[in-house]
C-alpha cells in the first residue's frame, strides 16, 4: 500500500471510529444540536465536536456556532469551552464565525495515527530513570502538577480531580510516569477507546532539562505495549511540533491537523 493510500485508510478509520460517542465517552452530559455534540466535563469544561458539519454553508455554520455558544452561556458552571476543528473538514467560514463570537485559536496540532506495534519496541532509559503506572491519588496529583508546570499553566487541582473521578468509575484509562530521584519528570495518559481499534496517547509532557534523552519515546512505547495487550491495533495522538517528529520516527503518520478554538467566560 502506498503512503497516500495508507494515510487515506487511517484517516477514514479515524473519522468512522473516533468522531462518534468515543470522543465524549467520559463526559458528564452530551447534547445534540444538528451535527454538533455539545459535551460538559468536570472542572467547568465544555467541548464541541462532530463527525462532519452536514454540508452546512457559511450561514448555517455561523448559526451553529451561535447556538452552541448560547447553550454554554446558559450554564453558569461552564467556565471555558473548546471547539475542536479538523483540517480536512469542509467548513466554509468556520474560522471567521468562531473568532467573531469570542473564540481564540490555539496553534494547530498534527493528527498522528499508526500501528501500535510500530511504537512498542523497548527504548533504553537514562541511568536512574524508571517508568511506572500510577493509580494512587498523591501520584496522580504529582503527575498533573508537573504537566501544568511544563505547559506553562498555573498548578491546579482540576485535571487531577477529573482523572481521579474517571478512575473511580473503573475507567480503562491508564496514567504513566517517568521518575528520577523520586520526582516525576515525564508523564502521559493512555486511553483505550471502547468499541474501536484505537487507543489514544495524551498529555505527554517532559521537564525541559530531561528532554532529548529518549524518555518521552520510552513512555510512548510502554503505553503502546499496554494498548497491544488490550487488543488495540492503532495509536492516535494530537501532537505538537515537539512530539510529532518523535512519533514519526516510531512509525506514526500525520493524516490531518486539528486546531482547538477556546472560549472563556468573561
């Protein structure tokens, strides 16, 4: 199979398997509005996604954006909302409508997909660095605090609370960390997606002083091994320009882009 054919096959699997209930499986509520799925999550977070926009033109898309933001504005517990766009969608005027209604675009990320087997090779770690899965609350909070610091965000309890809630429901999610001298230096999440061939790898973060030493790649390989053990064939990730080359070297393919647009309650 040629590379264009492989990309087409992977992108079709992504659209068919991941842009349905799978994307909002851990939401508190999900409400439909035409082609849109309007979801709420713990921590005051709203999320808007869809498989496609049903062929809507500029006027129809502007109406969908207005209706979606009105829906969340009527919920005082929602403080921020993400609208998740994909570069391969037919969505005329979507960027302009989102910006006009108060959304701000994040930098684009690459939608990366590949065979789980391609990532599963053992990767040597630097001396003194170990990997493990975390399940206890203090470890989860240490992990998310490190991620907040690396991403340049104020350290908060929001993400830890959401992850601990999921764990209390016997969610299949797994949390993995790399440690050195008792300190979390890298972390990431594995999300096997029920009813699909996919597992997602999310939240990858490594402290700056530990980058470039194979730790992130080793953490990714360990999560891929776990995904294979659970019968998953594909790994998917929305990757920054830092992590994309690492995943490409492991065999993942960039099939499209995704740009999150964010609205924050004033």
